[in-house]
């Protein structure tokens, strides 16, 4: 009977689950779970660098967008500067390509990009000023102000006081009327007409014409009263010289 009990006891022990555990499972309440979760989360710190990166990045990016409507190249450079500064862009590049830009390198890049933007902006301003200057010169050449004078008065003013006459007439355009005294060519085969006040003097105002306008002089005759325009060049051997003349019809 005793041996049967021992055999039965061994047989039951093989299939029974022990009720005692040296390392029991601990069941945590809600507060303890939240505490563990918060400890497992990474702590995020707001640094001065990230604040400056966001602030300058957004500001420079806004300027770049505006510049795109004025100077595309300068706008693109400003946008590139903004991308260098913005923290999310740096984080994406680091996670995607395992590459990051140091603070010193960022400063160097910003200086280089600013220099390029300044050079492009200056070049554009210079081109604008050049175009504006050319337009001004063209308009000045197109709009001429003429001094109304007779050939007799112009000649007499130079005869009375050449210095005073130069200050008034030289390098200025005149619209001048007078009597044709002679029609000829000089030693360089340049056609000219001499105008006087009709007093019979051989000296007067020598009006020089270009060879392309030589045909206009073929219709003139001595003693004819005409009006012409030209640029006064001063006094030469008794005659007053007027260049680039055209007959005012």
C-alpha cells in the first residue's frame, strides 16, 4: 500500500504545474505605464541654433520668393540660402544621405552665396543704368534745340567778339537764314555754301554739307534766300564754320 502511494505521487508530480515562482510577473497600473513611456521617449531641447535657423531660413526664403519676380538668378540663390539654414532640410539630408553641414561650413556657404547674389544684383543695376543712359543720349540726339539767327548776325557777332560768340554759339545747333554768296567744294572735296546778309562781302558763314547731300546744292543759285540748320564750329580764317548742314525746306 505504501509503495503504491509513492508511485502515484511521482506520477502526479510529473503532470502538476508548480504553484510557486521565484520571479513573479508584476502587473503595473496606468500611472506606472505612463511613467515608463515618458522615460522611453527622447527628450527634445529648443536651442538657439534651431531658433536662428528657422527665423533666418523663413525670412531669407521669403525674400527669395519676391526676388524671383524681379531677378530670377538672385531669387534662386536666396532660396538656396534658406534651404541651408532650415533645420528640417538639414535633418532630411542627414537621414537620407548620411551627410550633415557643420555650422562653420554653413557660414562659409552663406557668405559665398551672398557675394554671388550681390554681384548678380550689381550687374543687373549696371545694365539698367547703361540702358537708361543710352536712351537718354538717343533722346538728346533726337530732340535738338536750335538757336534762331540770321547769317548776317552770326557773322557780325563773331567779328565783334569771337570769345563771346563762341560761348553763345559754338557746339550749338542753329537755324539760320541768309543769302547764298557762293556754292563750292573745299580741298577735301566737301561741298559748302557761304551765306551772307546780301551786302556783297565775300566773307560770311560757311555751311558745310556731307557728300550725300551734294545733290541738294545742285538746285541752289547765288543770290537765293534760304534757311538751313547746322552745328556751329567757330571762326576759321574770317568765315564762321557751321557743320552738318541741311537745307530747311
